[in-house]
C-alpha cells in the first residue's frame, strides 16, 4: 500500500508580506534614513497609530500620521490611512509637494533620535 503524505504549501514564507511598519519607506525615491526616522517619531512604527484631535480640529492616522485634510482633498481614503502601504504612498506624495516640513516630527527635531 502506498503511503500518502500531505505537503503544506509554503505561501507564508514566499508571499510578500503586507507592510505594517516604517521599513516600507525604502521603496521610494527620498532619503530613506530621514523618512524612516520621521515615521518612527510620528507613529512608533504602528500603522494603527491615531491622534484624534489636533488644535485645528483635524486628526492624524497611520505610520506617517497622515492628516485628515488629505482625506478631504482626495489624496487618501480615511481607512486607508491605517494601511501601511497606502499610508507611506500618501506620505511620499505629500513629501513631493511639501518636503519634510509637512511633519511636525521633522520641524521639532523629534525624528533625530531615530537616525
């Protein structure tokens, strides 16, 4: 009698992992060290990070703490701010338009401890 064995697929080991931390910032054409440091200073690398109330009535969400004004402008969907890949993509587009000055962690120097 032939022996039958089951081979488990190794999908988890070979499929690309969904980006859930600041390291995904390395796929864009910006200074990766600075992008990573800003991301860490803004969210601690937590794609679910959320600041519900800024002094101007807006809120920030995700890895790069994308502000809710970018939802109303159509740059990113509200829930997509909590998706690492989408959040970093939006951050890169913001960077292209405003540079690093768009992030308070850059302006106040908080990012420096993550370099």
